[in-house]
């Protein structure tokens, strides 16, 4: 997921126009599951899902949106491009935000939670 996030952030940079800035936040998970019924395994599988929150900023205006990711690069790039266009259209209608403050220093944070089943039986 980390490389996918960097790819989408780099792609978003190519869609940003003069005077615009953006922040991005990715959430995602890969889970393995097993459904039981009557002490028998009825279904086992893996679920992979993700979403991207993007905030577009221009001057003292900002708009934020979210897209669910398909985890297919071309489709996700299309979704991000569409989201940026939507946010840009919203910015044109929004008043200035007198409380808008954001850091212009590039910062990254990462949180990874690895969960394991307990040994209790």
C-alpha cells in the first residue's frame, strides 16, 4: 500500500494547477478471514481495501474529498483526477477560510498495525 500511496501522490502532483496545494491521506487494510458455521469452515478469503482523502488548497480556500480505491493503478488515477476536478469546482464556490492554517513543510507519517490471533484456545 505504501508504494501505491506514493504513486497516487505523485500522480496528484501532476494534476495540481498554479497556486494550488494538496494534502493526502491513505487508509487501507489487508485482512484474511474465515467464516465458521456449525464448527465447519464455510468461507475463507482475503480482503484488500483502501481509500484516499485529499484536501485541495488555493489561497485561503480549501475543499476535501474521499475516494474508495479499486487497487488498480489506472482506475485509481482516474478517480483521483476526478476528485481533484470536483474539489477545484468546489473551491470556486467557497468563501475564504479565515482559520485555514497548514504546514508547507513536507511531512510523512506512517502507522502500521499488525494484528495476530491470541494463543488462547
